[in-house]
C-alpha cells in the first residue's frame, strides 16, 4: 500500500525537521496531490517512509533518522535550485 509523509524544517525556529502529515492509501494520494499542486518536490524512499510512519504528526524526526532526512532535504535543495 502506498505511503506518504510531508516534512517541514525551519532552521531558525526548529531544532529538527517535523512530520507535518502522513498517511497511506487515499491519504497518501492526497498528500502527494497537495505537494504536486504546490510544485513541491517529491522524493520516493520506501525505507525512510516506513520509519517516518512511526513518528507522530507534528513531532520532530528522531535523531536516528537525521542522516536519511538530510539526504531528502539535500535532494530537495538540488531539485529546486537548478540553474
């Protein structure tokens, strides 16, 4: 079953990224549609998604996931800052 999560990170206000939304099935489809409507980059990573699905909504990502989440944010930065 398809799963999706939305993350937010404001380095000036937050210590770590937060899970804004998560879901599976139709909820995952809605998260993806909203991201597409707002031209937000989407990164597929089933292993990370499985771990993020255990984090409560509006909670910071645990330190054990920092490296994996940093790779996602690096992908987003590279995707949105192309020349």
